[in-house]
C-alpha cells in the first residue's frame, strides 16, 4: 500500500513538472522549427529542426556585443553583492545601538519599488559621471537587502567560538568574513550569486535610461532593436529568448542545491 502511494505521489509530481516545463519546451521547439504556434492540431514533436533562427539573431543585431555587455555588468553585480552583502550581513550579526531600527529600516526599504527611486538613482549616477558605463549599469544592484539578510542568517549559524578563535589568532574583521565565514556559508554565497546574476541579467528599465550608445546596450535592450528589424519574428523571437535564458538557467542549475539551502537556512536550525 505504501509503495502504491509513493508511486502515485511521484507520478503526480512528474505530471506537474511536465506541465511546468511544457512552455519552455514549446519555445525551444518553435525556435528550431519556425512552426506556426496557432496551428491546429499542434504537433508535440518538432519536424525538420534547423538553426536558421539562431543564426538570424546572431547576425541581425550585434548580439555578441550585447552578450559581452550583459556578462560584464552581471559579473560586476555578482562581485558587488558578494562583497557588500557579506560585510553588511556580518555587521547585522553584531549588537550595536539602534540595531532594531536599522533592521526595520531595511525591511521598510524592501517595500519601496525601484521605479519610485529611479530618479534619485539617475541623478546620483550622473553626478558620479557613470552614465553610459558598465559601473553605472551595475550600480543600483551592487547590493540588495534580501541577499544581506541571507548572509546574516548564514553567519549567525556559525558558532561564535569559531569567530572568537580567529580573532585571537590575529585575523582582522575583513579576513574573518572572507577567510572564515564565507567558506562556511556556501549556501548563502550561491544564493547571492544566483539572485544577483538573474536580476542584473534581466534588467531592462535601468539600462534603457542610462545608456546613450547602442554599443553599451545589454541583451534586454537588444531584443527591442531586434524586433524592429524583422517582421515575421515568431521563430526568431523564440530563438532570441532561448539564447538569453540559457545563461540564467545554467547558473541556476549549477548552484541549485546550495541556492535552495540558502533560502531556507533562516527557517531551520542546524
């Protein structure tokens, strides 16, 4: 009886997974076949697949340049999140005056959408002379409050005696963070990498505002330019979507287990 329940449970989970993955499969199939998505009855298996749409995407716009820009910006964002969020998370594990007020301020700031702060963010970036630059594109996402709390939860799980021993050995606070706490917080590190990469990779509004030259545009902006070049864009558009989604999916799959552990570390006691 227990075996039948297990098989039934696994069968239901497989059905749910298949239903969730079906749209992704349909996008890939359409990109490879250029079939009419409104054809009836729909074909489940692709017929005569080809790579023409991917070639069109690569050569119709400066796709390699947009890809390079997105990679550079995402690398800056990931590096900034690892450094700044780790230091902020470590600071929040300490006792200091008005700590509760600081935590409430951070939580309150999470309720404010980025669109409400985009004008001051633009003015600050302009005053710093970072418009139309890689650092300017990465600036608003160099630190995120959600990821700070992820590091805070991970660092609080490390025994205080270990930190005290490192301090007695003469390590500075910075070396304690990056030499002691970070190697013991791989789940939090993976969570920061995945979240910051995906957020920066998919950013559209901020790059649209601060870029002045096509050579500095990222992939989401390249999509708008690509759509203006081609009329029949169904298959090519899906090919573009596949090429843009592939790096994000790859990064997530590489750190999937640690990512899930990082998000749930604050809800469990280990």
